[in-house]
C-alpha cells in the first residue's frame, strides 16, 4: 500500500485569510481535501499585516527575527506565525513589515518580484527550521515560481529539501512575474537560466518566475485539462508555449473543485431562504431580496442574469459592453459584481443611467464576501464569456445554487459546462465558442427561450445542483500527480533518462 504523503502547499493567498480570486479558494480547499485523504499537509503564505487579523484567526508567533539570506550581499529578517486552516492542517505565515504589512492590497507594489523572492526563500528556510520531512512542495502560480529553481540550485545538500519533489501549478499563465510579462523589453527578458540579479538591482523586477518554474519543476499542471492543451499553442501560451511543449511529458491538467460545505444552499447562512434541489421554488425569496438590494424592479418572473468576476478583458467585458445595450432591450435584468478595470466600470455606470431598474453594478470588495452566494441563489443565469479561462470556479458555484451558466466554451469552462441539448435533454448550461457579440447574444437568447419553459428550466436547475464539483476527485488526482512527480524526481536524481 502506498504511503501517505507529506505535502507543503505554498501560495500568495489562501482563503479565508487572504483572497483576491480563485487562487485563494483552491489554496484553501485543496489542502483540506488532501488531509481528508489522510495525507499530512502544511500551508505557507505571507502575513499581510493590514489584511489578516492575527487575533481573529488565533495566530501564534513561532519564531521572530529569523535571518533569510537573499544573495551574497543581502539578508532580511522575517517572523514566522502559526495558525490553522482546519484541524490537522497548519498554516505558517511569513511576516516582514516592509514587504507584506504596509499595504491594504495584496498586490500592486512596484517591487513585486522582490517581495515574492523574499517569500520563496523564507518559505524554504522555514521548512529547514521545522525539519518537516517533505515529499512534495506544491507551488501555486508565479509568486512561488522560484522555489523549484532554488531547490535545485541552493538546497541540493539540504537534508530536508534535497528529498522534496516539486509541482508547479499554473492558475493563469498570463501572470508570470510582478508586472505584465509582455511589457518587458525583449532584450531584458529573463532567459530563465542566468544567475539572479542582486536584491537591490532594478533588473530583479524583470525575472520571470513562471518561466523558471516551468524549467525546473518536476511536474507542471494547470487547473483544467483543456487549458493544459491550450497553453501549448502560441495564442494561449503567453510566450512560454515552446518551453511547455519541450516539457509536455511533464504537463498535466486537473480541473479545480469547490468546497461543498462552504457552498451549500441548504446551510448557507448568507441566504434569505435556504433550499435543496427539490425545493427550488424557495429561490424566489432570494431573487426578490437581491433585486431589492441592488435597486432592480422586484419581479420573480423577469430573467435575472448575474456575474461575479474580476472586471477585465480576460473575463470578456469587452464583449459584454458591445452587447449590453442591445441585451437590455430584452425583458431581462442584470447584476454585475466585481472590481477591476476602471474604464470598463465607468462604461457600465454610464449604461446603468439608461437602465437603472434593469442593470446594477456592485464592488466585490464591498459586497462579495457577504452577498456573492446570494447572487447565485437569486440569479437565474450566470454569465462568463471569457477570452481565456484556465478553470473558473464561479460557474461551479452557480450550478451548486441552481443558477444556470452561460459561458464561452474554452479552458475550464469547456471542461465543466456542456451545452444544453433539447433533443437529448442533456447538458448543464449554454455555451458558445466564437468570441463575438453576436455569439454571446445568441447564447443568451437561447437560454431565455428555454427559461420560458418552466418544466425544462426546473430540470436544468435540478440537474445542475446534483452535479458534484467537490474536491474529492481532484484531490485524488493530485495525489496521483504528486506520486508521478516523486518518481520523476527520483529518476532524475538517479541519473535515469527523463
């Protein structure tokens, strides 16, 4: 029988302590699911002093003023704090006031690379202090991308880290370093192999963390199967497609899950009325509640389309704005919850002035933590027409609450949402492929036509709510992936051909 693994999960954000998006949800839910499979899991994340409340989460100081060597010229002090994600899953927080405690936002510094270089080295230092017998280090997204590089370069002789295999999990390849990778002049782009600049050298901000992870990790994975194939092509590969093709034998895709306890319409304390899939008429109470809260006409019969996502080009807002004025001539309502591009938000606000009883926008920062699931419970349809979507978990949340997704069939959206087929009465949403306002409009109109047939619509809701997107299956697949990484690491160490 295969032995249980000692797993370290390292991420820049982790729900419920810190969150800007889906990365935090995954970093918070996957370790708990792995723990339920009897593996020993520890998480490491930064301690954002103005975001994470030490008292609220009962954090305890473990060690302070620990010197972390950055390079031959520079060292910095960090403090280590301990908390708990759930019983049996510790979370270790790395504190440095200058780099993690001066801002109210997680990201946006002009020296992001320096911040997360410190974080990566401090995380590895912590593992040597704890003497945690690591089998696998899972590195989530670019912020942790130097860890596989450092393990191979600086910790080859470490009694703890020399035995650890690394997995680099790509949540979104668009993000590769602390600012837009395509804005780095070609002559200054990181080759992924040269020695790192010194800590106080401005050139450090051009180091491509994701590229170094792709080159050095024992296994690479993305958060959906389709996305793992898409990034091998130039269009979605974000300049790394050739490197990824070269390591294609080490590239896998595992669709994310959602925590069924956290997202449960039967027990969710945020809903006006709780319900099961056999009680979907109760959703009308939640619908009337959010219509009232966001200033829309209260009418349970008007189709209500909801969105909860970052307001960016990637999420399809260029498309939405082109179609919005035409869409709002239909008998529909729409609530958009999110933050992001100020230009898109400004355009949305202008359109709201023409349709104040039909369209609403609300900041995720102000209402998301409390009312996001109310949107899914009260909404009839969930819209996400992304240009690129590595996985997406909001469509899964929406289905769990009986809100039918309308999505573009790419990446993880393609893997989780199948187009409704009236002839065979299968499918769990409405999907389109061509990135155009006409295709978006067509998918919405198709959904609205079926919405008129209450019997068909109720069947769609019931089927969607019964689909399992829990972490149980993805967690089991990750365990298989971790074992592959360990085998790959041992083969390489023993000099076998990769």
